[in-house]
């Protein structure tokens, strides 16, 4: 079987619109959460989010093209462009039949849908955009990347809620390992910070309402956490067969060595309280990597800053690692980015790859008073230098979808 490596990375995030800026701010423990200024939040319980700032789609794509794309597609294309440039791939020298795209979105083009619904009500059916449907369907990010770069291999748009990024990376890993492709653009994208989604999550009491302290609102594992913070962006990676990367002397950030997926089979939105599905996915990922639990040097937690979610993930890690759980660092990127929904897994895979490459773990910020049920080493508030070879990244989603990847330095 082929070995599989990461050769390029691109990010659009609340912490910056390129990998280096995002990573630098992560290591400083900075927050990307702010008050929402894109619409009126006066009647909303939560008024904060992890917004992508200084993103000019028209400058990137031209006015005509930008207007045909929902924001989630714009983010995906911008991050894919970065990742391809970073990888050094020369597209005229690769087999396009073996060049795939696995990029998903949990919610798709909800902003476009809302805008055109308003047009329908105010101006009538004849004024609705003829490109609404292709703008809103969630597979369009993968499709547009494929079209732009001529990727004629397998194209997949997984919809596994907030585990999309890891699902995409894991399935791309298996495709390449089995010999079905040489290169896959993989990851997730999301642009769902709209009035209706904020209202829905808020009315479900899922969101933090720490509106007076946006930078302190996302606080995984902290006893005073009060919910997650919505965020947006895209995290895209170039996943490549090791032999293919070697032939072109490509830069290598790390190796994908394991993937596990499971279902809680429990509830539409609530995590299994014992973390059973999370444990199964982590166990499968390690088994595929032919590793023991004690081989894991760091865990990038899903850790959204919800009471049940953080506790159940902690329980799953303890079940997986046993006594080693207490000496294994666990970090929560969402404390800084907020919860980027379908984009979260891609961004967190990028951060984990950088961790393994540089031997440093980003902190879990805002961890001031630990929940007694969350008693592991969460790398509180300050980045930490460490000897790292193997890292695990967890992503879990509504409906009980769990996806876990294991990376190794190379």
C-alpha cells in the first residue's frame, strides 16, 4: 500500500487568511472571536462569532465570478489556491485522471438561499437568481475546485456535519493508499454565520452568550464555559502519495497514517455522554496506524466548549489511553478560532501538522478553572515545546458522526 503525506496547506480563518498568520497567532494564544458586525444582533442571545476579516472576494476572483459563488465556495477556492501553491505541484506535469478533490461543507450556501428568498418575497419569482441552486448546494466547493484545476479524479463532498474535514482527509488517505489517486485536495469549508443559523443555535442554548467578553467566550474544559462560538473559514490540504511526492521533491509536512470513523447511534445533536462513538473512532484510527495508545504524543481535541461534549470527549480519551491519558497533552484550537463547523477538521489538521513539524503545541486558552470532570493536561493558556512524533485529531458532528485522523512527523 502507498504511504500518504501532506504536501501543501491553505487556511482562511478568524485568526488570519493564510497558514503562517493563523499559526503564529495560535502559538501566541490569541482569540479570533469578536462581536458580529455583519448584521443586527439586537434580538439574538449570542452576538459574537469567529468572523473571517479582510477577505475581498472580488479582488481575488473578479466581480463577475465572485457574485456567482457563495462565501463558503470563495473560502474553499482561496484556501485551495494557497495549498496548491504551497505544495509546488505543477499541474501540467501530473495525471489529471488521478487528481481528486474531497472537500465538504456542513451547511453550504445558506447566505445565498436567504438572500434569494428575500428576493422572492419582495420582487417575485421571476427575479430569483438562476444560479441559486448551484450556489447553495454543498458539493459546489469541491466542484469549483475541480473545475478550476482540472482535477478529473474522484470528487467527493462529505456531509458529516462538524467532522467533515477529518472525513475528507481520512477518505482521501484511504483512496490514495489503495492506489486510486496520486493527489487529492482535501478539507472543509463553512460560511454559516447568518441571522437564522445564529438564532437557531442560540435558541437551542448551544452558544456562548459571553457577549461582553468575546475573546474569553470559547473556553473548552473550563468550569465556566457556557457553549460554543460559531465561526467560519476553510482548511484545505494537499494529500499525496509518498512516492509521487518524492519524485517531485515536494515539501512534506507530515504523514497520514490512520483514520477511524464511527457513529454514536444516540441522538440528533447530543454527544453520547460516555463518549462511546468517539472512543471507537479513536481506537480504529490507532489500529489502522498499527500504533498503541501509548504511542500518541498529542491530541487535538474536538472540544467545542459545551458542557456535555467536553466531558464526553475527556471520558473517551481516558478510556482509550488509560493511565497515559494524564500525561498526554490535549489541545483545543477552538478556544481561539471558535467552532468553524465543517471547516474545523481541516484547520485543526493543519495546526496538528505544524505542531508535529515544529515540536510545539498551541495552547487551550481561557482555561482558568477546570471542570472537575475534565482533568487532563489541556496545555492551558501558553504554548508548549515538546518532543512530538505522533498526533491524533478528533472531529465529531451532529447526528453522532465521529472522524479521527492520526498524523506522524516525517
